[in-house]
C-alpha cells in the first residue's frame, strides 16, 4: 500500500487516480500520519432517477385547457381583490 504526502498527492493526482482505479489502495499522509485513503467507488456509473409517471399524474392537479384559462384568471382576480 503506497503512501504519499499531501504535496506528492497534489503534484501526482492523475497518477494516483490511475493506480487507485487499477485496484491499488493509495494512502495520503500528513507529517507521516495517514489522513486519507483513495479507493475505487463501488459503483462509478451515475444512476438515473426513475420517475413513476402514473404516480406523478395521480398527485399532480389536472392542467387547465386553453378555453378554461380566461375563466381561471378572472376567478383568481375576483378572489384576491380586497
């Protein structure tokens, strides 16, 4: 398990990342004491968000049709008048 000082890690980060991706554990030290370990991520592939569209449609209020928009605006104006 190779150890690198913070300065060495800063100057050689791409090389250290390549070693880490090859499966080697890399330890970073400060004043001779380990402060960090670089390990490959368990799953490096980002996962997309899955949206249940049926659920979304069930919780979202129904949208207004273009014919209803004028009535909706007039109704909102009437409600918010002093």
